[in-house]
């Protein structure tokens, strides 16, 4: 292997992976270790490829590990990575783990680890970069400004490295995932055990946890919410979109659901109760009660400022609803809607009521799912207003909510299947099967 004879795991995270032609294929997210005795060897890396899929890269496929790049031979196996029972993830399982120094000087936390290439070409875990736990009131702690001393030690100078997963700090693990979107973080939550899931949830802010819960399968999010303290669970429900919160509350045991609704802010709880009155597969059951709503005299510039808010999904930001007062659902009469592209074409000071599209397509809250999908497909819409018999705006159904109901209930748990188009090259398939087999052999060996 043409590379440095040592690399540090935490520094390697995020490094680009290149194929033999120099084209980027993904980024390193972790190193897979196989423990043996008091040590461990690397069997591969977890690489994130386009589409946020995490795949396994065998260590035997790596031809070079250098600053800023990892170069591989051949192609990546696109099967989603699944950790085996005898394997450990260097970042996911060992980083920030508490270890005890064998010289009796106390405990320390692992901040990085080094792997060295031996004469057989194997990468062995060799050194740990650790930070001593500070001793309250000690002169050393004062000298270090409250932080412990750092040092590099060999594996035989510490114990407890391969202890239980619970010994690792959830805060540091989440820090390595801070750039992930909620859907991708949700995938990670599904892969870890329930106890670890709750440890990570405790480190998330309420709004971040709410976003993740919206991306989880029904059984997983019910399990998490019922395990949270009731006050925290209520706060998280308040941060969720009302339609997603209503779906989740309906999945909870009756006693738990009523207790959480009682702990929520009255206005937030009322929105959820109102949505729970509709069948899940109707426009009323799918709609959000918080679409963008303005009065007719509102200037275009104000509407553009509203749709530019970062927390809005593209579907929600696509449409502004122009209504008579009151401007909270259920509103006064809906006058019409304005799409964001129309707003971009108008002068900033023009009242939005002058450009409203009164030839709108709205739905009754009892409209069934197939009516909603047909209306969206017919008129190429990503959002539809939902109105009562008096023409008052009750909410809006967006395309992402429709997709959640059209797809199979377990779609979040299903792995994507590659689509083969054009002529099938049997020799290429055979070659890939041979490579997959050799990859598994290398991982087992």
C-alpha cells in the first residue's frame, strides 16, 4: 500500500475517497475494527457515497491513505453497511470512551486513535490519544485551565477500551453527525440499539429531535417518545409539524397520548386535536395547520421574507395563502393563493391581494388520498389548500405529506434496490459477484 504507515482515525473522518481514475466516490465516515486479544485490526472503512448511503470499503481495496485523500482500487460495493456483532466502529463506538490508566494515575477519555501498518500489510490499532480526567482542586487542573492533560499511550497502558457501548459520550458521537440531515440521522437512529438511541436523543435539542422523529418508522418513534420524560416529550411534540405530531399522538397508548396533550401549550395541543378528528388518509388528516398566511394588503417583499425562512420545507415555502382576518387557521375566507415564482416577478411594494390567483384548487378536509394525489398530478402542484364549507382556510396538504401516505408504511426501513437499465453484461455481473465474495472473505479473515 502506497501510503503513510500510520493514520489517525478522527483526522481521517470526512476525507475524500477517490477511484483509480481520480474521481471522488465518497467520504470516510468511520473505520471498522475487529478486536483480537488486547488489540484490534482494521477490516475496512465506512464510506458515505452520494445519496447519503453508507457502504463498506474493505481495507484490501485501499491502495493509499494520505493527507486529504484515500485511493481505492476497483469499484465500491453499493450494499448498505451493516455492522457485524464482532465488529466495532472506531468513531461510533470507541471515540471519547473512558479508559483507566494502568499506572494508577486515574481515568482518561479517548480523543483519537492511531493505526499502524505492520509488515503483513494489516492495519493494527497501536496508540491512543487521550485526555486525563481533571482532578478537582489539583494544581495540574488549575494549570491546564480546567482541562485535563493530553498524552499518547499504547494499548497496554490502559484498560476498559473495549468496554460497553454505554461508556461512550453521546455528545461527541452526535458531534460527528452534526452535518447530517434529519432523514440521514434518522437512519443512524434505526441502526443503533434502543438504549443508545435514548442517550443520543438526550443530547439533541427539542427541535432537532422533533425533526428526527418525523423521519423514523412508527414503532421506533413510539418507543422513543414513551421512554422520554413526559415534559420533554410534550416539548418535542410542540416542535413537530402539527400533522406529524397528530400522527404520532394517535400511535401512542391512550393514557400516554392524553397526558402529553395536557402538558402541551393549549394552542399547540388544540391544533393536534383538530387534526386527530380526521381520518389519517384524508386531506384533513394529512394537512398542516400552519401554512403561510397573509392579509391582502401585505406587500410582496414581506411575503418573500416569509418564504425565505430556513426552517420551512420547499413545499411549504412554495405557496402563500391570502385570507381575510383572522390569519390563523381556521382563517377568514380564503381569497386565493400566490406561488413564490409569481412573487419574484412583482415589484416589492405591491400588495399581494392584487396578484392573487383566485382560480385556485382547494380541497375539503374529507377528501380522500386518491383525490388529493389526482388533483396534485393534474395541475402539477406541490401544495393544496384545505377549506371548510364556508371557504375558510383550515390548512394545506403538501407533496411530502402525500408521499408519506402513498409509500409503504415501512419504506424508511427498506433498502434501495439498484435499477439495471439497458443490456445486461453477464460477465460484469460475474466479476462483481467475485469481488463481493472476496470482500466478505477479507472481512471474515
